[in-house]
């Protein structure tokens, strides 16, 4: 998915969201993003079995097909999540245009994060606190399975 858009200014000087004169530009950017997501449609998930044989088939190809199904399913879920966030951002613009661009938790300006994700609801600090600390993944090696 390509997030198209131009660079729109974000107010970071005070506890105000996006300037009133810029709210319509952000709304148009969000509408364009929503239309782009809807126009792309869902990623097709191909069936595991393509033949009509009662048993057998290409057993070697099955894991690859299943992996493709998982990838397509994750992409579809991610797109649905972004579409939900875009719709919530549009609702925020409609219901509280002065509050658009402010963090929903601390009410500080979201700042440059809004440039990358116009549907962002939280500033970077609040989002990191919400996500929690991540433990770096440790890749397993063959010697781990003694």
C-alpha cells in the first residue's frame, strides 16, 4: 500500500492541534488514503488444494501455499486496521476539528508523526508507553535444541 500525500504543516508551538485553515487539507488527505485502501481491495487468499483429487496432490507445495495464505491474511488485517484508524481520524475532524492533531492521552501536539501517519491518535511518547517495552527477539540456533 502506498500512502500518498503531500507534506502538510503541523503546529507544534502550543497546545493546539492542526490550524483551522489546514484541517480541510488533512481531511482531504485522509479521504484520499481511505479511497486508496478501499480501491485496492483485499489480497486474495488462494486455497490450499487446487485439484479435485480425493487425496494426494502436491504435498511439497502445500507449506508454500499456507505461508502465502498467512501473509495475505496479515496484509488484509493490517489494511483493515489502517482503514479503521483513518475513519476514526475523519470522525475526530468532524466532531472536534480544533482537537485534531492533539494526542488523545496527554493532549500535546502529535507533531511530525502526523506527517507519516495522518491517522495517528497519540504522540510518540504516549504511543511508546502504550506499546510497552519490547524484549528484543533472540533468534534461535540449531544448538539451542539439544
